C-alpha cells in the first residue's frame, strides 16, 4: 500500500513538473512517465487520462492550500499576522505557482475546464475560514458586515500579490510582511468605525430628547 501511494505521488509530482514546464497541450502521458521513471502503462494504472491527471493534481494542490490556511489561522500571533499567513497560503501561493511557469494562461484555462469544482470548493472553504477568524476575534460586526470586511481583506491579498508580481518578488516572507501592514491599517480602521457607531447613536438619542 505504501509503495502504491508513493508511486501515485511520484506520478503527480512528475505531472506537475511537466505541465509547468511544457504546458498541458504539449505534455503527453509518455512525458509524465519518463519524468516519474515509470512505464507509460503504469501511469494508466492510476489515471485514465491526462485530463484526470491534471484535475487530480489541481485537487491535491487545493487540499494542501486549505490545510495551510487552517494551520496559519491556528498559529500563535496577532490576528493580522495569522490572516496574512492564511492569505499567503492561498492567494500568495497560487500567484507564485503561476509566476513560475510561462504557461500560466493555459493552466488557468485548463483549471476552468477541468478543475473548476476543486477551486470553487477551495474558495468557499477559504472564505468561511476567514469569516470564522473574524467572528472569533469579534471583528466586523454581524455576518453581513464580516462578509464585506472579508471581501476587502481578500482584495488586499490579491492587490499585494499583484504588486509582488510586478516587482518580480517571490519571497513569501516579504508578501506576508507587506500584507500584514495593510491588514493592520484595514482592521484598525474597521474597529474604529465600529466603535464610533454606538457613540453616534447615543449622541443622536441625546439630541432628540
């Protein structure tokens, strides 16, 4: 059983290398087999087609990303530090993966065609994890307000990743540090705005008397 699992993992790792190096269209099962050091028929024992191989690889990448998100949110440290780690585990990680291949556009197209469900499930679980972290920290108000705050946090994550891409920066540490600065400002503003609402309501109440 262990040998079977190791061989399957080796085939997936080889597929990852081939897809990122050559693109999906220019990768054949023979290429994956050669990279993995196994016979072509061995690959077919585990995967019925190149499409199944890619969709399985995408699913495993999504699972690994989500596990890293949960680990980041469960780690010690401030909320913004943990959020920055979680965003890096999902947004930063996939940005770096695509930045490491000249076939990013093709991979994205293939993801939409062959692995859409895996990424939709990842997005939903990722959003839920961020919402839960905000709720546990009692930040963001009600569910609707938290969802709005989460969307702004995600926008900061994507924007920071795009800036790193334009600067040709590939360091996760730099991404997380820069993102944490943004989140410190963002959550600080959100908390000040939330705290101001009761004061404004009390002022209106006194004025109406």
